[in-house]
C-alpha cells in the first residue's frame, strides 16, 4: 500500500477503490462481507450503489471512512485524492473525514447528539476543520440550515434533535455533511426511515447540498426508485461483489446480469399496467461464511450452467462500453425482460384441495 | 359515508361505521393525570367485500394500523361500530368474540417480533388449532400442509424461528394466520421489512391464497406501488381520517385529493427517463400532531393547493369547514373542497 506519486494523480479522480476486501472473524469462521470491490468516483459525479441487506454495500464505504471495528480484516486499497486512506491512524483519517468526505447515515436520531442543540453540532463540524471564531461558525450553521430548507433557521439552530421531526433531523445531518464543502458525500440509505412525502423533501435537500458544494455523491440504497431519479452511474452489489456496473440507463433498460434483471422484475410498478404476478428471485442470498466456488448467484439463477457453479465470473465490459457485468452468459441477456428468465411459481393445487377438505 | 345503520349490502364481509379511537396523553410523575388525547382514528367508515383486497394507505401516524386493530376488536373502540357478517363485534365479550376470531386473522409487519422464539415452527402454527380445539383432529398433518402451502419445507417444522430468513418467517406468520381457515385477513405492512426480491414472492403468495381460498384482505401499507399491485380498492388516510377512496384504477388514474396526488408523485419510479421528466407535487412540512389537529381541513397546513392556488376567500372555507368524504362518481370519494382529478402515473 503505497501512495501514488503526487505528480501523476488526476485531480478529477476523487476516490479510487481497488480490490477492496473486508472480512469479519466470527465463531463460525471469517464472514467475507466485501470480496474484491474496485470502482472510481470522479468530480461532480453521482454514483448509486444498490444491493440487498448483507450485500456489502455499506461496509465498502465504512471501510473508506475508517469506521469499521478494529477486528475487521481489510485488504486492498482506497485512495482519496490519490492518497491511501486504508490503514491511516485515527488522527490522520479524522482530518479527511468530515472535510474531504462526509457521510450521512440512515437513522438521524442516532447520528445526532441528543445533549446539544443542532446549531452547536453544526458549528462544531465547522470549528473542527476551519480556523474561525465561534460566532462565525454559528453564522455558517444558520446559513447551512437555511440551505437545506429548514424554515426559521435562526430559531431552529437552538433546537435539540428530539424537538425536530425525522425529516428535519435528516436535513440537519445533511447540513453537517456539507459544512466543510466536502468533495464527496456518501449517503447510506438516507431516506429509508422516512415517509415518502418527507423522503422527497430530504432528497431535494441533498440535491441542494450538492449544487452548493459541487460534491460528488455516493448514494447507497436498496430502493431502485430512488436510484433511478438521483444518480448518473450505478453499481449493483451481490454477496460482497460488484456484479454489474453502468450508467443508470444501462442498468434499468438493458441489464446484463440476471440478478439486476431479477430485481427489476420483483418490483411492483406504479407506472405500468398491472401484471398478474411479479417474478421474484427464488431462494435467498448465500451465507458469506465459507462461500462455495462459482458464481454466488448461481443457486438462484434460472440460467445457471455447470460453468457457473465452478468458476466465479469477473466483472467484464459488455458492448465494449463502460457498462460491465459479472456473468458468464451476459451476452444472452441482450434485450431480455425479467419474465423471460424468472417465472412466478404457483401454488400446488392438490395441497390447497387437501386443506379445503380438512375443514 | 356517514350512514349509521348496519350495512346490509350483499358481499360485504366486514364493515366499520364511524370508528373513533382516542388514546389518552398522561402527565409525567406519580399521578399521571390525563392532559390530552391523541385522536388516532376519527370517524372512519370502511367496507370490506368478499374476495376483495382493500388497501389502506397513509404515512406513519395516520392511524391505519389502529384502524386495522379496531376492525379486529384487538383494542376497544372509543365509539363507532364494527360488523362482521351482520353481527356487531363491538358489544361482544371476549368469550363471545372467540369463535369469531377463527374467521378474522392478522399478519404483522415484523416477522422477528411476531413469532415466539422459544416455540418451534410447528408449535407456532399449531397454537391457533389447539386454542380452538381442532388440533386433535389430524392437526399434525394440517401443520405440514400449511407449511407446504406457504412454500416452506414441512421437514423444517421442528426448527426455531431464528433459523429462518425474514421472508421465510413472514411465511410462517401467514401459515399461522391460515391455520383456522379465516375468511378475512388483515395484513399490517406484511412486506415492508423484506428485501425486494423476497417481497415479490410473499406478495405472490398472498394473491394466490386469495384466489384459492376466497379470502378478503385488508392490506395496510405505506407503499403505494405495492398497494396498487395487490389491491382492488384503496382508502387513503391522513391524520385519522379517510380522505380519498375508490377503486385502484380510479385512485391512481385520477387522484382528486391533493394529499393523494402528493403521495403518488412522491413515490420514486424505477425508470430513469420517467423519473427525470415527471410532474412532482411536493408537500411542505411534516404531519401535524394528532393531539391537536388543525381546524377545518386537516391537510391544509401542508396542502400545496392551499398554499399556491387558492385565493384568501377560498382558503377561509378550508380553515373553517371540514370537508366531508363526497362521492365524485362511481364510488370514488374524496374529502376536499376543491378536489380536481389529476393523472400522475
């Protein structure tokens, strides 16, 4: 792990993750939460990371922020502005955290300190990284509250977190994240705990924060709808790996990995004619302890063949472009719709008859 | 609808008239004096028909789960009536209620909290059969069949809930609810805790069970896209009141209440091109406290129409006069003085 020579670094390349792996030792063995993830984030870009619970989407960014527990086994490299951040001491990474990269978590009530006013916590974020007076920091705090759309920012700066609603608190967290004009904002499920109308408001604040700071965004979520509206590029994660990566249009209109296609088919859609049945992906994600060889999606994949069970596919470009998929047979998926591949299982009619009889 | 007579319309299984539920707010300290009331449900009337799925949607705290519990008499009503097959449930004693419970079952949101961790799956599913004295008559086989019907391996009956994933646990909850062959199932956010790929399988299971077993569902959810997929009719709640109801087609093709419009337009669509170009109706602020709801129309404090389109004299009506749920044709009811249908998806 050596830092890149300063002269060779591309200034627009903000974050460079290379072959990152994260493992957690447990009584049952090593849980391989992230198994070799590489991606880049460039200035001003917005990148979405989608995946289900346990796919490793949050752990990747926690590793970059140096927020994983000491017991975690991390290998690979993560560079912020060309500088390696993995293995940095807590004091060194604290200079980057909140300054170059800021993070927004799912639950705003646990990320704010209940004992201090929100104005104080905002000012604190400014004071840690800037040489300003307390008065100036407070002024900046009020400015930031106004920017994220909080009404009466002067008064609200004196409020404690419990006095604010969930949506308001999440906007305070966004204001703290943008306090030092970071170049990267990582938002980890920022609206999952919120109602839809409030979600729309919070996403609006996040966009305002980006317009103001020009920061690049990494949006981590399980909600494909939120992804569709707010990012340029998408990484799909499954079992600790990137399984597909491309522009938002690539992923939504021509997915080349059966998992991405299956996710789209599982969604009830408001914008299309009502289908008879959704097409779910059968089975459950694999356990991340002692992963079997082969493609991790193979047990759930309707087009899996012997090759899939033997050899794990790598993320390879499709159509020559930046669109890439980790599937041995991604070329077969050109123009496929979810219903071509996944079938809605039906109930066993005999069983139902049995049940009826017993009554 | 404000009729107070017991409904006699054919095909209605479960109906509620003018349901009201107030929860006391108590002071701190020893005495715990009552200092106010949360108006959780205010004058809600609903009809659930045979073999129908009625979606009840709204944001957190709007009273949708409380309404569901009132319908099953799981909590006492403050006032109002619930009728099941012509019988009034609100006046029944616990003993009188028990046989009715066979027909009315519920599936809860959290598949982790709703299953006893110290019982095996077979015991969990057998429990309702035992309570109603039906287990001795081939109960073991019934439990095996139930497990298979909900898509679980009957060999796994002697395992404990923690050995199953979230989706599988929700299926166990469904099997338990099905054990007594109910006629009505209340599904309280049954798929909200599940990942998308798992959620789709559970939704399909509900649909198939309904077709095969002629069930009626009250589907309580905050997720409009799921509700649109599964429901035949939809009722939208805001701050303890139903503000719009109609068939799923009516509601989604021509939402008339500004709140319904805002809800529909706030749901992100998994389609980047549509998402970039669609019309958005944003509401401002948060849901007001149900302890002290606004006068007149309860939605006016957040209503984009009230804020941007109405003249001051129009607004007076919203402030002073509470809009009632009125039929705007073909059973599509909405409670807004200035309702106007809009197509948003």
